[in-house]
């Protein structure tokens, strides 16, 4: 199976997040009223260390630790801003070949990627959306092996205006040191002592991923996967990790970071929704922690 780049995973999560948070978006219409828009430029700071300035006529949804969704006064356009670990080489394939967004929506490039003043960008048309839509993606590499990304989606007649807003925002961003994940705070207190598990089964393959979050800040994770298809060699793989965990934000918009003893780091965006606890857009189950308290 071809692995998605870190940029693609982050981009997919941000847009799916936007679709669930937006009162009215080009991908899924609803009857809710538009949010109150800013009467002046306002600053929004993410716990990841990104500060951006929301222009007049745009409203900020409640920010997650590493991303935020902005909605315009017409309530038909959005901008998703994020700061994530990565390298610009990770984004080149998506900017060139297009981006699969899920739910049948694909962003097909309408031009060749360009680079101006350290910002890489391209324009796209959304296919498979319920209404005609265009998109612009802008990516700026910054210190510390991170990428600032702005994803704008709008009706075709509005896209040029939204792209200008994005360019102004990208030029005005400020970066600070990220707030370190901890075992204190709303989300961290909720996760202490929790056992999380995800199952998958299909096409002769199954997997089980478990995470134990101890109250003393330690974690243990286990992953088992394998399968068998008639006439094809079967196989199994798995492993365990131990280390320290920390969290930022709230149950509605938060993140969980696992730092293993071997130095590897795993990060999950967390949202508690009506259908359950979502980690990076995938449902996880909560159970009894029989390993630690």
C-alpha cells in the first residue's frame, strides 16, 4: 500500500475537520447561520507556535493545537491554516498530481506549482463536491522542519479574492516555540489512565492498535496486524513501544503526543464527536485500562 506523505495526511485531516465544523461549506450545505465575522484584523495563536492575523470579514472557529478554520462573511468560503512537522519535498507530489480529500472529493491541479518568495502554491478544481468549487494551497517551509499550510476553498467566482486574502495572511504569520504537550490541562486530565483501542478488518487483513496512557505520564502501545488470502502468502507483524505521553487542548479540539523511548514521536489530532473519540479522523474505542492507573 502506498503511504501518504505527512503533508497529505495533515491536509486530509484539516479539510475533513473543516467539513465537520463549517456551518456552510462548498462540500456540504446546511441551514445554520453564519458565524460572527471580525470587524477588524484579529490575531489567532495556535499552541503549535503559529500566530496568524484574521482579516476583516472573516471569522475564526475555535482553534485546535496545530490548525484553525476561518469562514468568510458570505459563509461560502473557508481557509484552513496549519503548522505541522514536515519538509517541502513531502508536499511536491500533492501540489503536482492532485489531492484525494475523501468522501469522493478530489482536488485536481489547474496549473503548474510555483514558488514565489519561499511560498509554494498551486490552484485546483474540486471534483465530486456537491457544488462547484475551486481551491488554492499555499505552503511555506519554516525553521525547525515545519510547514505552514493555507488551504482555501471557495466558489469559482470568489477564489481569486480568497487567494489574495491567503497571500496577505501568509506574509504576516509569526512563529514562536510550540507549547510543550503535558499531562495537565483539560484533554490531558481526561486521558489520564485511559485505554484506547482501534480495530480494522477487511479483505483478509486485520489489525489491532492499543494505547495505554498512565497517570504518571508513561505510555505503552501495541500494534498487531496480519492476514491471509487464498493462494497468497500470509504474514503477521506487530510491535510494542513505551515512553512518555502529553496532550494539548480540549476534548473538542486537542492533540496527543507519544514520545517513545527510542526517540520516535507519534502525534494524533483528537476530537470527541457524537460518533465517538476520533484520532486523526479515525474512531477509537475507550475501554478499561488493566495495565496502569
